């Protein structure tokens, strides 16, 4: 059995360029991807073009026509891209996103399920839920106050009816 001490330490690669490849994990100072997919990326700077990544942790991420599932960065710039969950200090995006948590977020030509941030700039976009201290621009939310009230009442009524029906049908005799 080999001990971990027997393996030599490998310095972190400076720049990794990936083109039309399927990679499990990448760790480098800078990662550039084109038409590739990676499960895990850990880097200082990441640049994706027509690529996909499952889990990305970096200081700066730039994505163009790419898909990212879980993203954690100081700064994210994503154009015509899809993000599952993004956490950033500063985010600028267009495309589709499930949830964004950012200090400052600029959302342009996008559809976002949840946006939470200190300062949010919205332009020609739709959001499901928006939490922000300061909002700039015209906000089109899918669920406004009236819609949220109706959805809550309908959901509560439906859940109550299902519980009542369950008790009636499965009552012990």
C-alpha cells in the first residue's frame, strides 16, 4: 500500500487550455475551455466558450454560450449562458439562471428564478423572486404581491384538502 507521502507534489499548472474534451477535474491558475465539459474547476480565472461545467470555484469567471451548474466566484460575467446557482461578489449576466446571490448583480436580457443582492440592475429581464436593498431599472416579476397571495392561499387550501382526504381514506378502524 502506498502512503500519500510517496507521491511527489505537483505545482499548480499556470494555464490549462481545453478544447472539445470531456474532463473530470481541473485545477490551474487560468482555465480556458472551448466546446468542452468539466465536472470540477478550481482556478483563479476561468473562461468558457460553448462549454459546460458542473462545479466552478474561481476569482473571475467569464462564460459565453455556456452552461454552469454551481458557481462560486468574486466576479462572474456570463453572456447568453445558463447558470443553475451562482454566488458572487459582482455578477453580470444574460441568459437563464435558477438562483443568483450577489453583492452587486446586473441582469440584462435574462430570465432568473431568484435574485438576491445588495444592488441589482435589471434591464429587459424577468425574475421570479427578487430580494434587493437597491433596485435599478424596470423589474418584471413573475410573482407579484397579488400573485403570491393567491398562490399561497391556493397551495394552503390544496394541502389542507389532501391532508383531510388522507385522514378520511386511511383512518384505522
